[in-house]
C-alpha cells in the first residue's frame, strides 16, 4: 500500500502511496510511521515528499481517518505532494492547507524544490 524511506542525510521523509487506503488501515499506517519517525531520530522541521501518483483520490472515510490519526504528527518545514490527477490536487488542497506545501506532477521536481534553500 505504501513505501516509506527516511533519508537522514537530507532530513527527508519520502513516502510513496501505492494504492488507495482502506479507512480501517490508516491508524496502523500512522502508528508505524510515527514509530519509525521516532526510531530514525527525526524531529519537527524535516522535509516531506508524498508521491500519490499511484494511489488515486482517497475515499471520504479514509480522509477522515487520516485527519484523526495524523493530528499531532510532527510538523514538516516543507511538503511536496506529487500527483498528476486534478481531482487529487483538489483533495490535497482542501485537506492540507499548510502554506509551505506545493504540489508537483513529477517526483524529481518535488525533490528539487524541497532541497532548494
């Protein structure tokens, strides 16, 4: 369903969603991600790239579950979301209102923006 890579040398949490999330699996995903976040020694202020190209638009119930389970997750300093879908872009903009978030069509462009200081 997803692939997570912590790239300590770049202070980058790199996530690729590979499928749509079932609402009842979001909590487990959030717990595993938080546990790994702590184990890797990450702290607030990290960079986040979320590649959503293969996952599609999430169901309303899954979006509610994400909202609930990720409340209080450590804050990134920059977020790059990757999607080619206009509908997914609208969903991301509605749910993720951080001013330090940008949406890209290509993963490489997202990474370039994240690493630019």
